[in-house]
C-alpha cells in the first residue's frame, strides 16, 4: 500500500478498526466492505473507490475458491 501506510497496524490506527478487520483488509481477504469503511479509506488515503477495488469475474472467483480448498 502506498501513501505512508505500510502495515496492518497502521491501517488499524488510521481508520480506527479492530485488529481482525484491519488484518483482513490488509491481506485482501475481505469479500464485503461497508461503504463507511471505503469512504474512510478514501478520505485517509486521498483516493477514489476505484483506486481500492478490483472486480473479479464470477468464473474466476469460483476457480480461485476451488483451487484454495485443495
């Protein structure tokens, strides 16, 4: 991550998140994110939602889930 946030702990403090949520966001393991959280991220990092979110097609997401279970 750019803009001075280099650890999950820094993200936690910046957005006032609980440690588990900060870790999930940091690792990219969160499937759903509240709009309030996206807004706080954008405000803190001076960016737009499109800078944070990458769409993964359903067919690709299914193959990722099945390959992670092996």
